[in-house]
C-alpha cells in the first residue's frame, strides 16, 4: 500500500493501481519505446506482487498505524516481489527481466542477508533470461529500465499527495531526475496538471482508485482521484 495521513484518516492506494498508472504515463510518452508492448507491460505490472498483500492492509501494532510499502516487513515484502516478478516473466521474459532489474536495484547497497539473497536470486534470474532477447530488446534494456524507474517515480509523486498539492515527499520535492534533467509536476487547480518540461504527446485523463480507513482500522470510504495531464 501507499499510505497517506489525512487528518484522522488514512488514504490507501494499492501498489498495483499505482503500477497501472505508471504504465498509462509511459504509454503517453512522445518518444518511441522499443519494444513497445513488452516494455509497457513491465511498467504497468512492476508492482503486481503487491496484489495479495494489499487485499488486507497490515497495521503496525506498536504504532497503531498502517504499514506503507516503505516500512513494510522485509520478508513478506521480498516474497511478494519474487512472486510478482515470476508472474511477469511467465507472461513475457523481457518484461519480467525489466521488473527483476528494477527490484534488484533497490538492494544494491544493502547488506541485510535476506535482501542480499533476494538480490543474488534476481541477478541469477536475469542471467538466465538475457540470452532469450532479440537484438532490439537487448539494445533497449538500459533505456527501458530508466523509463520504468522514471514512470514509477512520476506515479508515486502523484500518489503521495492530494490532487492540487505541490509534491512534498522528500523523494520528489526537488523534482524527478531523468536522463540528466529534472522534471516537476505543476498543478493548475485540483484536476489539471502538467509535467515540466513536457514529455507527453497529448493531453490525457488518469484515475487513481483509493480507500479511506479510520484510526480504528475500519474502511470508511472509497473513491477515485481523476485529473487531466495537460501538454
């Protein structure tokens, strides 16, 4: 879950919904993506593994607050990562490779033994998948990996804030770095925003489903954030 405190309530956005938003953003990029379908599948499904965990939010019994993906217990999180990558690989090895590369990058400088085991497991998986790729797929691995990370960040920056609010999460308050340039979400009211500088081919509307829980862990509402990305 992506969890945001709002007064006495908590806003929950499912990780897979955030992933699908990442894919929508990628699909609207003006610059050609090669191979298109496989790369968009990877970006849209990179958080597929969270689907089962997000069916029932997990609460921290010590703080009486819900876990977000940032502080979720390591072992079940890594098990979910592994399961999600495996499902994407079963659909398409190239898409699965990109997801594996994405998740392994989270743990490059972490010496926790469980995290290290996961990282080595994914390096091994990548080595087995790579010989399967076409020349075009191989040539575009680095660019598509960077695009996955960028669209992941673009989507997260939207999910961490209420529509209309300037991104204030520490990860994104100074913008999102991509290919040597910083990009910012700029709101023009609550239901219109722009990416500056622009990377999209046309204006488009996106939706983010969310749930609201109270401090007693009760689901008290669900709705959809809906807004238009302008060019």
